């Protein structure tokens, strides 16, 4: 019997994974990048212009036609601003403390209350739940100017006028945060929560260890909006004592000082917008990273 020739094994060939080529042409890519560059310039122009004005001496501020960049940049506007603030009978650190306290407590309370309420409303059914959410949605349609008088009356009856809580407590009940958190939490599968409860997790453990990490883009966005609103709130209709006034209120008084204080007014604009922009810059990478890596499905 003749032995059959055994076939030699073929060498292993690695399969090359073909990358999917985009449908855009080179001209399309160039056009897209140019469009994004124009949008970036349009968004960055006001910020650069505000900083440039703050660094201009007084004669350049009134130059016609105006120059976009400072010809002889100086920091005198900022030093003059702090000298003016130092002459007030309420010290500058006191204004800063008032603003930081109101912003920090108001943002933290709003985040906790909105997250807890949204968790219950999004993941549990109970009588009146849908009606309550409709009320929250309707509340978003009212401007702050419409609710100023009812808010004042309620806070006055609670003896909270001229206190920090007159600004902090209304911030807790802002409907925007509640709506935002609920919409994000509805995307989390209920099977994940039930599996955690089978493993013995409590309601607080489910909320803090599962729900909150998976809605990180929502509460980071909520922090940005809350900080921006509270930091720029002068609280002029709710706080009357000068020692409890916010920094924005004091800076706006400097802005109303006439032509001689226009340089300081330009510096005020930069000081006012520094904190909200810094919070956004620190949070945006986390928001984009979490939104890109998140996504749960049943």
C-alpha cells in the first residue's frame, strides 16, 4: 500500500483588519476643520477681548477706533480694583467668603436633592409620580422674574430674608437639575439595580455606588450650571446687610463708578467670569470621557 502524501500545514496568516475609511473627501475634511476653527474663534473672541480690555490703560479704553489687543498692557486696573475694594468697610475676603459659601452649599444641596428625587422618580412607580414630573416640567417654563415675588413672600414668612439661606434654599429646588438627572437615570437598566439588590446592596449603596457613577455627565453638567448661576447672583432682592452681600454685588458697584472707573470695570468683568470658566475647563474632559465610555443596555 502506498502511503498517501500528507499535506503540509499551511503557515498561519494573520488576518488584517481593514479600517473603515470615512466617506468624507480631503476637501470635506479641510472644510470641516475650517468651520470648526471659525466656531472656535467666534466663541473665544469675547473672552480674549474681555481680557484685553482689562489689560488696557485708561487712554486705550477710549481710543477710537478701538484696538482689539492692548498696545501697552498693564495690570493697574486689577491693582486699582483691589485698592477700591479695600476702602469699603466690608473687607474683600468677606465678599469672597459670602459668594463661595452660597455657591458651594447651594450647588451641593441642589445636586443631592435633585439626584435623590430623580432616582426615585425614574426607577420606581408610585401614585402621583407622573403628575409630579409634569409639575417639574411646567416649572421650567417660568422665568426667574415671574417667581421673584412668590419666592420673596415664602422666604419672608419663613424669616429667611437677609440670610444666606434666602439664596441657598431656592437653589435647592431648581427644576432644571431634577429634570436633567431624571432623563439620564432613565437610561440605566433596571436589571442592574435588581442584580445589586440580590447581592445585598441597600438603596443607598445602589444610589451612590451604581447610579451616580453612571450618570456622571449629568451631575457634572449640573454643577457647571449651578456654579455659574449662583456665582453671578447678586441676591440684591433677598440680602440687604452689606456684610452678607456677594462679591458680584460689590463688583457691580465698582462698575457704576463712572468714566474714571472704566478700567476697573473691565477688570471686574474678568474677575467675575474666571470661576465659572475654570469650573467648566476642569469638568469638560470628564464629561466627554464619561459620555464616550458610558452606555448601558438591557
